């Protein structure tokens, strides 16, 4: 193994001076004003429940409450210790530092699985599923399908540190993941993800079908192409999905537009104000998850200086060459949670020709791995039980190359 390919052990060890500086900044938070309660317009009618007082965005009371908990009740060291309980490493791929957890199963025939988070999440998103996936026997589940887990911080995110050059799109990250799994010596493996990970994981399968046994996601981001035929005879569920998609972009899509167009303009504020970073990132956490989970993810961006580099992913995806237009062929499974993006089956079948599992659950919201770990890990196990022994797909072209 060359120095460039070296895999180095890693631990999170945040300097106390950085925590003290954060505490001082939080104590000096200047809160914005907002309209008096009852004076804001009614929230747009939505297919999902939206908290009262959120019509203009994240309200002051929500940020104030979280900042006070951040200052007086939140314990970063406990979360740091929880992450450090698992083996972590860093390596360089395509010129970029990549941090990852590598947790091996005690079961001898465990299937390697790479898990990918999104924005504004982090590797902390998957801590609750590590046990059920690596050691199902200890969690009362069938041990015949356990997993060796690889959980990387995406380039530009968290402990991978800021990106140092342009071009880190979903496709480039997927190519890096293929290289990472090869570097770890895995010849057959699965890919799974949430949010951006639900876009990157299918690309891993597209790039490396000879080695990827299947791809599991929590959303299938297949959007209308503009062809009117796509809307004819939609099922009730698919129609609801279109309504939710339209509502989301009309009422919640500002983050995507700004981060796709001028991420650096926003980055100055995020890098200077922890309360500002909390307000911006928390718009997509909302009220579905616990306060400590929100703060831990926000802390990860703050302490690693990746609040600005993380949002560049949206710019890179908007300005990179279009992804392949041919549908994926590696087996695909979906575990869709209530309160999250509603994937549209007809559009998904246009983009993915080998959907073998399509499940919708009444719990979990967007962060199902954190909120419903047994539910999600059970779906992942059942999906890979069905596909792990299928014959490999012959790749259509050469494997991806990285520096």
C-alpha cells in the first residue's frame, strides 16, 4: 500500500478551547426579530403537517430554545465518546481526505455495506443502526444476514474536512466510494443511503455493478421530466407524492436554490455564527427529531469548519455534467417513511429498471435510521437477503478512475 493509499486510525478529539469559544459565542447570540404571534399569514396548505409559526421559516423561539439547551444542557463529550466507541479511519481518495467508520460484524459471512448520509446530516445519523446491522443476533434478529459497515463522512462534510477543489458532485463521491470499498478489499458489497446518500448510492451501483449486490435507499429522487404521459392515470399515492413535491419546492426549496447558486455568499454567515448555522441547518430537522440529535449534527459542521464546504455539494450537482440518463440495473430497494419525501413509483421505474423492494412505513420521517433503527435495519436485512446471492451484473464500461 502506497502512502497515498494509507488508511490511518482516527479519533475525534475536539480541543476544549474550541468548546469554550463556542460557548462564548452562544452567550453573545443576537436574535433576529419576527412578527408577533398571530400576525403571520396562514401556512400554505400542505400534504404534511407543518408546525404553527413556521410560515416565514425557522422561528426565533425554536432557535432560542435550542441555543439555551446548547449552552446549558448539551454534552458534546458524550456524543464524541459514543462515536469513538467505533473504529474510525481516514484515507485520501482523489486528492480528498475521507473519514469513515469501519465496524466489522462478529458474524463470519457478513456482507459489506457502505452507508451514506446527506445534508444537514452526518455519520452520527447512523449510530443507532450499527448494532442491529452488524450484530443482529444480539438484537433478537436473524443472524444469517449481518453487515460489515463502512460509514464515511462525505467530502466537504464533518471529519472528512472541507473540500479543497471544485467538482465534488454526487457522481464523483460515488466514484470515491467505489475506490474506498476496493481499497478495503471488498469484492462484493451493498450500498445504502439517506437524503444525498439516496442519490449517491444508486450511482455507486451504476459505476460498479460487477461488485455491488444491491442498493437500498430511503427516497427515490425521480422527478417529472415534463412528458404529460407521466401524469396519466397516476395512483392515489403517486398523486399525493406530486402534491407534496410541488408544495415542498414552493414553500421549503429556498435552501436548494441558494446553495445551488451562491453557496459562498451564505457560507460567511454560517462560519461566523453558531446560532445562524443552527437556524439554517435546522430548517430540515424541524420538530421530528430530538434536540440533542439536531445539535450533534450542527456541532459536527461547526467544529470541523465544514458549514460552507458542505453546501457546495448543491452547486457542484447543479453545475456538473448531467448524470447518466440510462436507468440503473443493480437491484434497488426502498424503505419510505411517513412524513418524508414520497417517492413516485412510475417515475422510479423510469430511472431504475430493477426495483425489487418498495415499502412504506408509518413511522420514521426523514431520519429513520435515528428514529426507527429496528424498522430500517429490518428492511435493509430483508432486501439484501433477496439480492445478495444473485449473479453479478456485467459492467457496461470501465470502472471509475480516481487519483
